[in-house]
C-alpha cells in the first residue's frame, strides 16, 4: 500500500509521463470496417464488435495537418484559501491553504497535434482535523508524425475518485476525503498506413499501463483490499488489408486480424482475445455501404488463486492485497472460441455526418454497437457510441482515453482542481465517466452507451455528457475471486458545464455531475454521487488572475443506516501564468 505521505515521488513521475505522452493521438484498438476494402480512410474503433466502424469524428481525423501551426504552453502557479463545511450528517468546518503548479498546452500543425493539462497541488490543513495532502490530475492526448504514413500516438490520465468498499468509484469530491483513490493510466504506440498498388494496408500497436493507488480506508477485517484493482499492462495490435470497391472487384474485399491481452496483477489474472476475419464491402449508394464480416475468435480469461495458510485462510500481503499462489496452475474463468460474424451499415452523407451500426455474434452471443458523429456547423458537435467488449479496468480506461480528441480544454472543479469527467471540445467523444464506475479487479464484459454534445455560441461554451455502463464480471469459480463471478455493476452518469466571458478581463463557469451506481451483489451498497460548482474570475494584469468559487458535493446509499454526506466548499485564490 502506498500511503498519501509517500506518494509525492509517484505524483511527480506521473506528471513527467503525462508530459512525455503529449505528442500523440490514438485511433486503434480493434479493426473497423472503414479502410478494409471500403475505399475510406482507416479509423478503427475500440473493440466493440467483430468488425466495427468508427465513422470519423465529423472532421476530426481528416483535420490533421490542416491549418496553421499553433503552440500554446502556459505554466502557472496558484495559491488558494479553501473553507469546507460539512452539511450532513455533521457540521464540522475545516480550512485549508492550497498551493498548486500546473501547465496547460495545445499544439497543432501539419504533422503534430496534442492537448495537455497537468496539475499538482498540495493542501495544508488548519487544525488537527484538517489533514495535509497532495494530488495530481491531468489529461494528455495527441500524436506526432514520424515519417509520412507512420505516427506515434499516446495519451495519459491522472485523476482521483471516491472508492467505496464495494469497489464503486464516484467522481472525486471534497478535500482529502479518506476514501479518495488515485488512478493513473498511460498508453502509447505506432500506427502505420501504406498502399501497395490498389491494396490498402494499415497496422497499429498500443501498450498501456494503469495503476490504482488506494487509501487504507479500503480494507476489510482481514486487512485485505476488498478486491480493488491494483495495476495492469494492456497490449493491443491490429492489422488489416483490403481492396476498395471497383479496383479488383465490383465489391471491396479485405482481411483483418487483431490481438488484445491484459495482465492484471491481482491474482495474476489474464485476458487474451485473438481474432481473424474476412470482409466484403458492398456500395449501396454514394453515401451508404454495407459490410459483412466472418471469421474466427478465441477469448480466454484465467487467473490463479490466493496463497492460503495452514488453516486455509487467504494470505494478505503488506500492500493489503491477496498474495498470489504461483505454485498452482492457472484456472480458467472464461473460454469461448469459434465462428464470429458481423453485418454493418455505414452512412456518410457529408464530412460533418457519419453513422455506423452493426450486429453480429461475438463472445458466444449476440453483439451490437455503433457510432454517430454529427457536426451541423463549426460551433457544435454530437457524438454517440454504443459498445460491447471484454477487458479489465485498465483496458477500459485506455480505450476511453484513446477516444478523446486531440484538441480539447479540460473541465475542472474550481475548488479541488479535479477533473470533471468530460473535456470541452468540438471534436469527437469527450467523456471518461463511463470508464470509471467500478474498480473491481476482475475482468468483465462491458456493454453501454455514451453520448456528448458540445457547442459554442459567441463567448459562451457549453457541453453535456451522459451514459450507461453495464459490467458483467468474470472470475474463476474455484478461487478467492469466485464471489465476483456473474456480478453485474451498472453505472448511470451525467456531467455538464457552461462557461462564458464577461468582457475582456472577467469570466464565469458552472458545472454539475451525477453518478448512480448499483450492483447485483447483495452484500454491496448502491451509491449515488452528486455535485455542482460555480466560479468567477477576473484578470488583475496580463498574467495575474483572481478567482472565487463555491461548490456542493454529496453521496448517498440505499442503506438507511448509512447517512447521506453533503459538503459545501468555497475558494478564493490567485493564479500567476508564465
């Protein structure tokens, strides 16, 4: 267990990783219909089907390399005074001084594009009940072109969540909450596109790492960490080749293959998904294509059991997690192989509108999904994604970061500085809230939908994101994880923001969020989290900014014996930008 007072070195290291991850921007993880004998540009989606199409981002990927070069890098230091008052069930009032350093950066040009926002903050409590603490938060996302046709893409995330004993992860709220858990995730890898005569070829590889550092509050009576995810390494590779319609045949033909593996440190869990398939693209009209895919897939999930003492009691290590018994063979939790098929319809009437919907058979049952990207003008965009995949917490978080656009502004809580689930952008899918929800260590099959809408009207920026995520957990029945097998966790989430300017030297912003998390496990609670904030800033010079802000956060449970917790906070601070 890495305690709060020991985490500063890890926080600095994460800041460095996020900064280095900036020159990137991913588009892969599973092979899409587009680019495999369809005549369209390759733009694969997260692994949501045997062959899914990500119908562009209404001008996102195509926009790479267009426009003039832009480099904006703004480091800053900040000092704040914070008052936090518990409204329910108690009435304690705590005061903190907060010091922060950070950097916001945006890079765009013909061969590179990235957005970065990283912040480190330290709180100093006034009085014995106001604990000192620190935290890092940030997102980095982008790409750089190595040579024509070869790009290096990467991204990273550092955030905090309030994790309960059942593994439910609500949006981070309040200052130094004892249940606050740090979550870090990074990924990187190359993408290659080329052409051999009429044959279009593309390939990519991603490697990711995710780590959850939790507090001592998440321990059961034995000292174990109640099946909370520790860390994982994720690897994803895709390759595809095909002929567009009208080249060698009236229809497009292609072949594709993909590989996904995630290794979770808890009890040496491993998920491996390999597939190959052939595809046929039938042009129906200038704007509509139908794509059929058939192939073979092999999916396996396995783990080891916990080491047990002479009384048969699982052994808990010094980090609070079960010790893995590596002397015993792996035990299979999930083993599905055989024929997969998929049929998709792709509609792209203009560069501002694209739709892909598919249905087929995968993971031994019916699978469906799709995406919609619609940008009616340069000031608004709508993105909707329906997904179905198998993986772990780390892989799901890597997928969510991968789907972020290259050009965004981070939406933060004005008091804690914490991320608020979505980023402000008119380019692509913008939210990460659905990837959190639950931090159990076991693998799962995730199905859900995510939607977000962003717009700019004059000096006003606004956005809303909402979604639903359902996770059916998979674990070996003869291991300590057996109780998680078949458990279903559901997460409904909502986040919204509005900001604007008041003349040249002042502005305001507001945001709200909500999470409703439930579990089929009768021993666990259903929990809800809510919050809202508002802030006003004024410039006192070219580089000095003053801010005042207020916020309220609350959590509730379905158990009458557990009181609802509500906290109100206020901040006054100064920021100097270099």
